[in-house]
């Protein structure tokens, strides 16, 4: 197992190097003037006119060969310098760091309960194949699978905000924003719920939960539907295997056979899709955050793309690539724990 894990870890820098080359290659498709925006705010180099731009292009070596510029760029990246974002009006790295806790709040509250429910519902559907629990769960997941995220999100806004006025958009109410930006409130993590608890401010905590309810329901349902379908199919296949029949023939309790033997093997494909779902959620749920006006990485990416904020787009792309690669590595490491038959040498 240690050799297997070490081999996967040694592959990580190689994969990240290739991804960084691809992302930098996208940046090199821009003109030197456009790439100049990755080094300074536009106001700093446009006020001096064309001659100022030409001098700064030479100063930053934006006409140098590809690998010379790549070496300089990767050095800046390793120092946390991803350029300047006109959308956020601050360095890209600062914007990503500031917005990351907001997205992680949604991820934690939506992904973990959704994954556990999906495993449970998928197992129930597979065990009760073609009986009423299976039919109900299939109808539930088909509806979730069929609903585009933006349609379901707008439906949540219509019901819970416009009609019932329960779950408003945004991250906090105006009074709560004043509260968290005041001198008596200490920012520990950037996550409103966690910081409110650490400050002992339960009013802000419940207000943050109230604003997060609708996007969390949207994310949970949409992701729950896809993972449940995979779990159900995988469970059905596992229940048809010879080792299940043998265990039943030996008189093992039905519940032990189904939940401890069949379900464990059925989790392998679920681990793959769950890892990808988690990566996309951590990368910023663009549609969901935009619909609910939730200031996270997804909304930042959407605004940056709409305004052609190239440094922000490239910085976000690099961040998402790292998240995707790391989570894919973690899924590979989880495989042998779920199924010892997976080769680890």
C-alpha cells in the first residue's frame, strides 16, 4: 500500500507540470499587451499611453521565448503571484483565498449529506429492485437528473424566496454584514457559519444558514440524483455476483450479505463519480452561486469570464486543475481500501 501511494504521489508533480504548461500555453495565445494585465492593474500601464505599454512589455520580458517566459511565470506562481484581477480589484491569489471559504461552506453542507443519502438510497433501490422503494427512488433521481441546475435553482428562488420569503439570496442579510465587519467580530476562517460560532454570535450563524439553505438544497439534490443512479446500478451488479450467492447459500444473514459484502464492492464506481462531483463543487459551482448571488469562487469565475479578466480566468483555471488532480489522487488511494483486490504494487 505504501509503495502504491508513493508511486501516485510521485506522479503528481509530473501531472501538475503538464497542466501548468497547458494553462500557460493558453496565456501565450494572448497578445503581449493583454498578458501585461497579469502583472499590474490596467490603470497603471494605460495612463502612460502606447510608449509606456511598450516599455513595460520589454521590462517584463513578454516578447521573450516561450520557456523563458514559462520559467518566470511558474516562479511567480510558486510565490503566490497569479497576477491582478480587474474583476475583484485585487491580486488573483488574494481573491481566490478570500472566496474559497465561502465555496467550501456550500461544499461541506451539500456534498457530505448528499453523498451519504445517495449511498443509502442507491443501496435501498438495488436491494428492493423493481419494488415500490426502487420505483420511488428512481422517480426521485430521474427528476433530479432531468432538472438543469439553473431551472431547479430558479424554482427554489420562486418558492422559498419570492413566495415564502424563507431563504433569501446572498451570503448574509445587511444587518449581519454590518455585524461581521464590525470591530467586535473576529474573522478566523472567512466562513460565516464557522466564524459566527467561534465568536459566539448565533444570530449571524442562523442568518448565514438561512441564506445558504436554497443553494445547498439545489446542489444536494442535483448531485444526489447522479450518485444515487450510479450506486443503484453498481449495487444491482454486485448482488448478482457469485460471492453473494455463495454467502447466502452458507446461511449468512441477508442484511450482512447485502450491506457488508455487496455494498462495499458497489462503492468503487461511486468513489470515482463522487470524487469528480466534489472537484467540480470545490472548483466553484458557477451556475448555483450566480443564481443565488452567492459570493464564492463560482460567481467570481463567471464574472471574470464575462469581463474577459484573463489573469483571473487563468488563475482560477490553475486552481481548479490542482483541485482536480489532488482529488483524483485521493480517489486512487481510496480504491485499495474499498477493494483489496485492486493491485497496489
